[in-house]
């Protein structure tokens, strides 16, 4: 793990190279070896700090980008987590500062002790810093995954709400159409009822007029019979009048013929009786 950490921090550095330098010739003094190890440890420490700062900047940028996407509804839930992250970052900074102090103390102790003890202190400091960095990254990844899940659930809820709104809108449109149809049907039925009432009133009037006409015809039947009798009587009277007119026209001619045939006029009584008999016989002939 330590070798992987060294390769992660500096790709040119290798564990074998590092330990080979530690096991160089014993001709070098302990102070030179301690100084070289201190310099190398300082370089590694500085490189680790720079990498940590870069990762922190990237993580901050990612957090800011994702925080813009999180809805205000879920912001209170993430406040505590952000506070914890800030606490961990401050702890990490303090640990780094402590590691720096340890580094200074290690440089002083290297002059008096062996190199491997000082290197163990630096190694522990770098490992602690790396572990804290990994923890912060894990926490940030967990928070981001939680935020992503919350966004997914919120998106699903929004989709469900949108679908429900569309269904409600369709139902409202259908209800409006039904209301319009009902209003039209109601208006048509009202018009038909009014027309039916008017027609029923007209029909009643026609029935009343028809009954009146029937009553008048019933009353006119005896009158028609009387008129028929009167017309028959009038015809009889007219025929009698015609016969009387013919008789009246024929009598003067008969008198003229008699006057021609008779040389002397008869006496008044005989002539009167003869005229009466002629008139009576002609009258009987003329009567039907």
C-alpha cells in the first residue's frame, strides 16, 4: 500500500529505489543520510499537500456544481452533511499542520536518532492525510449519490404530478364538453316543449272549432229540411202561377174566336155562364 501511495504521489519514485537509498554505503554519515531523507520526505510531503489541495479544489467545484442542481426542498437535509464535511476539512487541515510540526520536530530528531524512526512519523502523517482525503471523498461521493437519488425521486414525483395534471386537464375538458352538450340538449328540449305546447293549444282550438261546426251542422239539419219543404212549396206555387198565366193568355184568344164564330152576341147571363164553364174546365186542365 505504501508503494502504491508513493507511485500515486510521484510516479518517478519507487519503493525499491527508496529502500535502496536507505541501504546505501555506510561510508555516508548519519547526518547526511538524515538530511537526504528529510529533504526527500519534505518533497513527498509537499507533493502530497499539493495533490490534496488540487483534489480539494476539484471537489469544491463539483460540490458547487451539484449544489446548484439540488432543489430548495432538499437543501435543509444537506446542510448538516456540509457542516460535517467542513469540520472534516478543518480537521484535515489541522492534521496537516500537525504533520508539518511533526516534520519540523522530525528534522530536529533526525540529528540525534536513526532515520527510520523519523521516516515512520512522516509516513504516518502522510497516511493519515491520505486516509482523511479518502474519507472526505467517500463522504462527498455518498452525499452526491444521496443528492442524485433525491433528484431522481423528485423527477419521478414531478413526472407523476405532470401526468396527473394532464389527466385532470383531460377530465376537465371532457366535463366541459359534457356540460355544453347537456346545455344544447336542454335548450333543444325546451324549444321542443314550447313548440309542443303551442301545437297542443292550436289542436285544442281546432277541436273546439270542429265541435262548434258539428253543433251548427246538427242545428242546420232541421232548418235544411224546412228549407227543402219551402223550396218544394215555392216550386209548386211557381208551377201554378205559370199555369195561371197560360190560362190568362189563352182566354182572350178564345173570346176572339167565339166572337168571330157567333154573329150576334148572346145574352149576358148565357155568355157569363159559358165563360165560367170554359174557365172552370181550363182551370181543371191546367192544375197538376
